[in-house]
């Protein structure tokens, strides 16, 4: 029995297509040439996009966009400026960078919109200060009224009593209460600087 030596068969070297010639054919509208170009560069384009974007779905979208751009802009390729592969990978890199910037800009817009949604429609601090100052001014003006005017205004406007209820509460005739209220409101208006 003889021992046979193992035979190793090396794969035949695969001839790489001439990308420059394929791009020239694609520029003339040759769809078969585009299919060959697509097969030759799609993995490299996707690799560049993945390296920049780090997101599988967006990388695939960018790779598709770049290959469509290659189909549309093949007539613009100039071999004297570099190889076809470099031209295509430059398109891929630029498109991936544009996508990153677009995503960042959208995130910044969303963040800004979220911050605006959180802001009150008015300045709460200013509103509180204004209300406090107005209350203080009303208190100061109330102190300028006579005791009967102040009691009548307080019962009618702060406690919500009717004129009859104010008259009953103060044990005064209704006409007197109406007069005191009218006079008190006129004095308050003048003190607060409110025009009639």
C-alpha cells in the first residue's frame, strides 16, 4: 500500500475587472457594465459607509445612494484625477459624512424643539413679580380708603358678597353701601392709575 501525498489546490487568482473601463461603459448607459461595476465595488462602498456611520441600516442606504450616484454621474469621472475605485470610495465617504451631519443636525433640531416645548409660554418669574407688585399696590391703595369703604370693597370683591349681603353684614342701608362701594372703587381706580 502506498501513501499518497496530499495535494493542495490553490484557488485560481480571480482577475479583477478593469474598473476604469467599466465606468466608461456605465457613462454610455451600459447596464451590464453597471452590474459588473456594482458587484466589484459594492462591498468596498458599504465598508466605507460602515466605518463612518457605524449603523448597518444607514450604511446600506448610503451605499445604495452612492451606487445610484455612480450610475448618474459616471460621465463626470476623470481618470487623470485618480482611479475609478478611489473616485467611487470618495463619493461614498462624502455621502456618509453628509449623513452623519444630517443626523446630527436633526438631533440638534429635535433637542432644541424639546427644550422649547418645556419652556413656559410666559416668564413665570416675571409674572410672579408683577402679580406680587400689583397685590402690594392694591393693598397700599386699600389703606387709603375709609374703614366703611374698605370693608364694603373687601366683602363685595374679595368675599364675593352681593350688595344686599354686604349691607346685611355691615348692618347698613343698601343705598349707603352702594355709595360707599362706588366712592371706594373710584378712589382705588385713581390710586392705581387705571383709566375709566
